[in-house]
C-alpha cells in the first residue's frame, strides 16, 4: 500500500493538529491528576 503525497501531508497535519489541541488543553485548563494511559488513548482515538 503506497501513500500519495497528499495523504502523507494530511496525516502529518492531523497529528500536528492533535498535538496543538493537547498543548492548548494544558495551557488553558488546570492540570489535575489524571490517568496518563487514558489521556494518551483519548488523543490517539
């Protein structure tokens, strides 16, 4: 299965967008004790 350039750029942009949401959540909301496995799973899904 070969990915086109468009698909690779789309995947990278989505991963970067998810990372930006993660950073915004930590900047604008106070951090509480959370299960890190559940947090990671929620961003991956």
